[in-house]
C-alpha cells in the first residue's frame, strides 16, 4: 500500500518552472511582464505553458515550454475551442 509515485508531473516540471522563473518573466502570449508576487490562482500568476500540446505526455523541456500569465494561458485554451467551433460551422456548406 506504499503508493509513493511521483508521477510525470512531479519534480521535473517544478524544476522547469523554477528555471523559467529565473530566466524570463515575460509572457510569451501577450508579451507583458509577469509580476513576481501575486497570490496563487491570480489571473496574473506566473505559469509555464506547453507550446506544443503534443509534447504534453512527454517530459517537460525548456524547448517545449514558455512562461505565461495564468489568464493568458487559459485564454489560449478557450481560443483553441473557438477555432474548433469555427471548423464545425464552416463544414456546413
Ligand atoms: Zn500574458
């Protein structure tokens, strides 16, 4: 019953995040500065996003990730959904 699995999103991911924090504080989505001291789950919180979603299952690397505001990060997801909707409607010709 000793399930002490770290999982894929354990240490390496935290390491990448810490590395990004030390390297860059510019959001790659909106190009604005990401403030250092915001409370957790704040819209401007520092998050690290996967650039290529296909690599989500693989180990996180600096090449496939970039810093972004929490707000921008989730907005990107919304945009992707909107594009899917567009594809659906344009099929109706
Ligand atoms: Zn941003």
